[in-house]
């Protein structure tokens, strides 16, 4: 008969402890924001995440106008909105005839990024934002400047400028299964970004403005400028297997190139 040793008895407990630590999550909610209880975070908004780790919202955040809700400036952060909404007080609506989007605040000409909902800074390489809604900010809804960052299952809507502002000069940002609608400017304003299975609809600017990027398996319709456009000086934006239709100007704007399998109102291209 085999007699268990202390090592065989202790090993499962050690593995369980290690697994629990690996999946430990730091909660963020309004009370946490007001207390400034995260390391390096001051009381009130924005909530500043300055250490790597897994952070999870446990409730909606209602944020004053003209400030960020959350700023991420550490690498390797996973920010799970956990199905909740991060919002401020801007409301935007699209005119059904002109496709122009009107918002209940004027444009700002100072720090647009400082008035955006979630801001993922350069230092937050490889970070992830997922699973929730960002709405009603005077700047952009979600700003991502971190190389190798990912956005998954995020809805951005009714923000004064772009729904998502995504740019990095070194590595692709990847956005998957996300929606941008009723924003005052572009749905996705991007540089070197892979957009896959996204929806950009009823935005005041173009559905997608993506320099040197790719759009795949997406739905882009009823935007106030182009469906998809790029910038020749930065490189073309390729579009594949997507539905691009009923946009105010052209469905495929400057520097947008079909890679095949796309469909407009009545034809494949």
C-alpha cells in the first residue's frame, strides 16, 4: 500500500495557491475611484492603473465631464469591464437625412485625450481592454497608444470625437468583435490596426479611418463620410470579406483597397 509523503500532500495545495494568485483580480468601482485605493492612484477620476495585473469592474462608472475615466500606464494590464458601462454625460444623435452627428457639447481645442473615456498610454504594452461599453465622453471613447494592445468585445458610442482612437508606430493594435456607433467623428480612427468582426455605423465621420491597416469580416454602414478610408502617405488600408454600404460619400474612400469578398448595396467587389 502506497503511503502519501508530505510532498505529495503539499503539492496540490501549492498548485491551487499558485493558480489562485495567477488569476487574482483587482476590483474597480465608484467607491474605489473616490478613495484612490489603487497603488499610485489619487482620489477621484481618473482611476490610474500603474501596476501590471488583471483589473475587473464590479459596477458602472459615471464620470464627470472633461476628465478621463481610467488611465492605464503599466504593461501587461487586462482591464475587464465585466459587462459594465463607463460613461459621462455627452449625448449624440445622427440626422437621418444628412448623416451628420450632433452632440450636446461643443468641440474642445485643448486636451482631447484628457477628456476621453479610457486611455491606454504608450507604456501599457500588450495590455487588453475587453467586455463592456464606453459612452458619452467629450473626447474619444477609447484611446489606445500601446504597442501590441488588444481590444475585445467593446462598444463605444455617443462620444464627441472618435469612438476609438488607435495608434502605434511600432506594432499592430488588434480590435475584435467590437462596435462603434453614433460618435461625432470617425467610428475607428486608427493607425497600423487590425480590425476584425467590427461594426462601424452612424458615425459623423468615416466608419473606419485606418492608415496602413486591415479591416476583415466587418459591417460598415450609414456613416457621415466614407465607409473606409486611409492615408496615402502612411499606406493603404485593405478591406476583406466585409459589408460596406450606404455611407454618405463613398463606401471605399481614399487609399482603401479591396482584398476581395466584400459586398456593397448590390454587388460584390
